[in-house]
């Protein structure tokens, strides 16, 4: 194995990771170098779990489950009054070095217990929204094909996570917006169930007007930032896609808004005031439908994305190869977006994707990874699809059937 390439300049990386009772790892303490890393091992040996832990530290969420208690090792048990728990921590090297830690406490049984998160940054307790953005990461898995062909909530979630990592105000606004939607829905449901109308009804007009103002105030910022970031991703992804697919056909991510029409959403960075005005107009036209259905029908929580190449909807008419090219271009564009926004390259986590790609796309991805000069973790079950150039420059780690991760020398 060739000598490692140690990168310099504006780069962020995890220099060490510690896992306790996290998934199949009872205990793992390992140092990680900067640059490319290949994690080799059989299926279900813990390769994905290592990437999941790093993604958790970046986003506070797993990419594999929405149920936090599933992250705690099944054999972990309460001891001396301390409930079963999982711990993930890492030393992160960036302009200002930091230590991040997430402890997931499971109260009760493995399959029925309730999980609570405790988060610390540099040994100080933090909320989840305060951790997001401290570590930046982009993950690419075979399941990401669902971003093209899956449900709208997957695409909204993708945008929300990407933007939250580079915009602290966005993640706080998103949290507030979700609470506003719940409160407004509760009021609309009450109106619907009682068969009432807002005007001439004591208190309801004032309440609905208040929640309308809150909805527009927070929702217009979210939509403004989504459209702004969509414009940047379009620019970056289109160039990558052209080189990857060898085509002059334009890759475009079209934003379908429940609030504003194409005259607004077609712009890369529409003004927030214009969005707010369109939002208020949409609420007026949706009023009767909202009374009837008892829920908020317009806002970022109901929007969607469509990926097109040469004007053709890839979700409906794209081949699997075309869809993979779109997602690959999108993920590499996300890396560049984070670099442009933060001045540092994010972690890149590639989980079992090299074997899913055809030789041309695989070659492009691995070459791009080497050129990006960042810490990238690639998981694979064997060396064949990885290629000699990547192997010559990567550090090699190997998982075992007993849940141990070891660095392989030579």
C-alpha cells in the first residue's frame, strides 16, 4: 500500500471516533486519518454503522431509522441504576477543533422503550439544533435513488438537512415553522369540526390571523432559502452531470411550490418579500378548502422537487442509470455547496455505492473523491470495484464478524 496522502488547507475531518453500545459495536475507539479511507468487510459487520455514527454527529439523526432506541445495542442493559445507553463521540479537526458527543438513553425494553438524546460539544450540554452545522457531512447510499422516485417528504427532508448544515437560522426557523403548522392545524380542525366560519365568530378571526402571520413570516424564509440553494445546486450539479453522463442536456431541479407560481420559483434567489406576498394571497384562496379539511394546505411542508434532464422527468421516465447519474451529480454538488458556504470540505460518506455503479460512473466518482481533497469514507465488501488508484492512496480498515474495526497495514 502506498504512503498516505495527508491533505492540507481548508479541510475538516474526524481524527478519532468512539462508540459504546452503538448498534453492533459494544466498544470502538479508533483514530482516523484525513483523506480517503476504505472500510472493507462482509455485510452486517459494522461498515454502515460507522458511517451512520458520523452522520448522526452531523445531523443528530440516523439515515437508517427514525426510532432512536434502535441505535442502542440490543444486549445493553441498565447497570447500577443507569439505564441502557449508546454513546457516539468524535474529535473533529477544523478551523476551531471540537469534540462532539451524543448519548442515547433507552428507558424501558429494547422494543418498547423511549429514547432520549443528550448532546455535548466541547463538554458543554447543547440542544440538537445547536449541534447541526458543527460537523458537516454528505452521505450517499444506494437508497438515495428514492430521492428521484420516492415520496415528496424524502426530497423535502433532503433539502432541509442540506441547508440546515450551512444555515443555523434555517434549522431554527424550520423547527418554529413546524410548531406553527401544528397550532394552525389544531385551530382549523376545531373550526371544521364545529362547522363554523371565521368571520363573525368570536376570537377565531384574531387567532387565525395571528397564525397566518406566523406561518408567512417563517415559511417565506424557508422557501426563500430553499429556492436560493436550489439555484446553487442546479448550477453545480448540471456541470457535474454533463461531465459524468457525457451529455449537453441540462439537469435541473425544479421546485414545485404550494405557495408561489413559476414566476417566483423559477428565480434563483427571489426576494423574501415577494414570497411573503404570494404566500398571503395563496392562504386567502385556500381558506375554504382549509376549513373543510381542517389542515394547512399551503407552505414549504407541502412542496416538492422534480429532477429533469433535457426537460424529461427522471422520476417518471428516467432509466435506473440516468437516475443514478442525477443523484451522483446532486451529491457531489452538495459537497461543493458546503465547501463554498463554509470554506471547508465536508466529510463524504459513501456507503456501498461503488458496487452499485457501472464502471464509468464508478471511475468518475472515485476520481472526483481524490480530487476533492477531503476525508471520505467508502465502504465495500471487496477490493475489486474500488480500483488501483484509489487503493494506492487510501487508508484501509477492515471490519470483522465480531464487530471489531481494525486498520489494515501494508
